[in-house]
């Protein structure tokens, strides 16, 4: 009688596993779509500019950067130069 209880249990586990995998794929598809939106691009731009300004101590102008994380994790910009950077005093 132990054999009859095992098959429905396996079927139930497979069903939940399939639902979990489908939910994960749906989540990944949603994230991939979100990375192409203008709001995501603006958020990444603000963070990159803020970090570069913090590191260099000057103002940074990136132009129009486009981040393509879904395709080989690359970031491109028409301009990549800090503006009005003063040398930091070294003691």
C-alpha cells in the first residue's frame, strides 16, 4: 500500500516545482523588460553619475548613457568625461 501513496505525492511535488519554475521565468521576463524602461535607465544614470562625482570630487556629465544589462552587461555613453575636476590636496 505504500506504492499508491507515493505516486500522488510525486505528482504533487512535480506540479509545485513546475509552478515555481514558471513563476521564476515570469519574474525574470519582467525584470528583463524593466531594464529596458526609461525609469530604469534614469535610475542607473543617477547612480553612476553620483558615484563618479563622489570618486572624482567634481561634476560629471555622461551625456546620454544607455545600459543594456540584458545583452552582455554593457554600458555605453556618448560622452565619458568629468567636468571641472580640481586636484585633491595630498598631505
